[in-house]
């Protein structure tokens, strides 16, 4: 949750879990860490759920994203993180995320291994108000055009991740 100082899993540059540190240290010192991120696709696979991050987020506030997710907590696996974040941010329960790939994001002070997953979902979406300001379904072709536009207000690591998804699967 934004503003909290929970212990998060520390990872090394090679993607190995090496312990834990307070979230504030991870952010201020730019420590390597990991995230579980989930692409939510419609049941027919033609659309993806995109959402606007709130202005209060500790990193990349007020940007659009197509991945529900967050940092891996100390003692948590990336898969468990993905399930937890999917439930917390979008209210999606009862579906098991399928592992896709790991996207390394190493820009500026952010050094993260994004463990990417995907689900197909046609049920209700319930935003966590502290995390998500709004959201909507977007057809894949529109999403591709949006993330290829450098002027679009899309989260940088999410942009890298969905580009990798399109390279592999789209």
C-alpha cells in the first residue's frame, strides 16, 4: 500500500531473492527488488483492462498501466504476490494467474524484476481507491498503438512489459 513501510523482498541483479528491506529503503536507495504483475485479458482475449494509477502512488503516479501488480513482500513468491495484487487492486478472485516471463526494468533509480502473469476475466472489476483512479477495457490493437506513442501517459515499466508481451504473444 502506498506510504507504508512494509518489508519487501530484495533481489540481486540476476533475479535471486537475497533478503528483505523496508520499502522506503528500496525506493530511496534504488535497490533491486521484484514485482508480481498481472495482465487482465477479457475472456475472449481481445481486450485488456487498463487503469489510471492514483496521484498518491510512490512511483509513477497518475500514469496509465495495463498490469495489476506490486512489489513482492518479504517471504512472498512472485506468484503469490500476483494473486494478492490482483485481488487487492482489481477485486479479481478465484482465477489462477498463468506465468508468462520476467521483464527486467533497470532505468534511473528503479531496478526491478517484473514477474509477469496473465488471467482471462469477464467478471466484475472493483478498484482499490488508494491505488486506482479509473479503468476500462481496451482492445489489443488500441493498446498496441497507445504504448507505441511516446507521448502517451503510460507507466514506463508497464510499457516495456506490454511491448515484450506483444513481441512474444501478439
